[in-house]
């Protein structure tokens, strides 16, 4: 009996030894380490150094952003040219009138010239591209050029199937994002001269080269997409996005690529085009004067309380107009400076109190 207990004790001790870490400096957590003692002399200078660094950077960013020349114009309630007195936004509420053309004119006055590169943007308000189901409603394999049957594009449901010519077909491109493609068009003119804007060079190069590719045969897009149906809200198939430029057609169309990158907030802007400065009288930018924007009003926003606007903007080395980054740097630097002053005052008061007590 005693021998049996002795065997049990040895087994228990053996199991306990297995759980004991090796007697090394690393496993026993006894390695040499730097354990700084934070004092007022070491902490307070950090606050002032950060403030001295961040405030000037913020000022530079803010001044650079303020140098951007930008013109925004809301055209949600523009009046139809075809039907005087009728708002295009009201006309687009009725689904049966979506195919009825609605053109409106927007007059713009540039008080100062816009020198350098000029970009045209469209802006939307109250459009939630960041909704989870909306963001997931796409098929990335299809967008990189893979032919996929309807049974493999369930992530796009219910925008994955459509009946065309009596045949149930897979939609290309499928999903809610593609189905809601922004399809207003803009033509900027000065007098009788149309200002040349390019619809290329507006998408991220990585998106253009790696995430969006047309399916084979890429030399004949009509043949490549003949087995597919167009999205429900599209009037023409994907092969008609840019018939004049084969490198900017189909899935590789840059306006389509820009739209397929969802915005993080419901109030956003996306690039529409860029001024073609080569070989034109606008090689230095847009001169001051009177301009006219002819808008083909197609995208409905009235039903969900949204707004639409067109933006003309120059750019700088940090991009377009964005005051937030500069304000954030200045605010953080100011908070650090004020925090340093408060902590310095507290430290001096505490030191004086100790000296008085010792006396």
C-alpha cells in the first residue's frame, strides 16, 4: 500500500515538472531589459517636441490645401431642356420614365483661372455605398475576367440573373454596386468650343492592372460578353461603356472601376474626368470666364433624399482639396502644447510645495 502511494506521488511530481518552464533567462523572464522611469524632465520635452513638429506640418498642409481652386455646383433640381418647367429629378422618380431623355444646362462662372491639372468630379449626398450587403454584392473573380456560370455568382444575388431574349443568363457585371453605376454625363463648353476632358487616368493604377480584366477573347469584347445579360438598371451592355477606346471598355473602363471602389461615407465625390491639356488651347488649364455644362440627367437621387453636384478642381502635390489633415495636425500639436504647459505648471507647483514642506 505504501509502495503504491509512493508511485502515485512520483507520477504527480513528474507531471508537475512537465509544466515548469526551462531554467533559461528567456522562459524565466529574467533577461536584461530597459525599464525607463518616466519623470517630468523626460516626459515634458516630448509634449513640446511633438507640438513643435506637428503644428508647422499642419500649417503647411492647410496652406497647400487652401491653394486648391475648386468650384462646386449642385444640379439636383435642374430643369429639363426637353420639357421646360419639369425637374429632371422629379422625372427620374418614376421607373417607367427612366429611358426618357432629360438634358439640363448649368452655367458656371470662373472668376479666376484654374491653372495646371484640372479634374472634374461628381458628388453624391446621402448615398450609402458603405452598407455591408451593398459592399459584398459583387464577384471579384468575374471582374478579373473569369467566365462564371450563374450557379457560382451567388454573392451578387439578387442581381446575378436576368432574362434576355427568352433565355436566363448571368448578369455581367453582376451585383448591386455595378447595377447602381453612376450614369450622368457632362460636357463642358466655353461658348461654342467644347472643353476636352479625358475619361482615362482617373482610376487607381493597381485597380486597372490587377483587379479588372476583360474575359477572353479580349480582342473581341462583343464575342466575350455575348453569353451574358446586362445589369437591370443599365440601358446598354458593358461593351458600350467606351466604344471609341478598346483599352477603356468592358470591365477595364475607368469610370466603372472608380464606381466599383465603394466610398466610406454617404457624402462623397468620385473623379469623372481630367482636362486634356495636350495639343489644345487649354494647355495651361481653364482660363477665367463663362462656361456651360450640358448634363444628361440619368442617375436618380430624389427617391432617397440625395443630392448631386459637379466639381471642378485643381490639384497639388498632396492631391485635391482636403483641409481635414492639416486641421488634425494643428489640433493635435496644440493639444500637446497645452498639455505640456498644464503638466509643467503642475510639476512646478508640486515641487514648490515639497520645498515649503521641507522647510
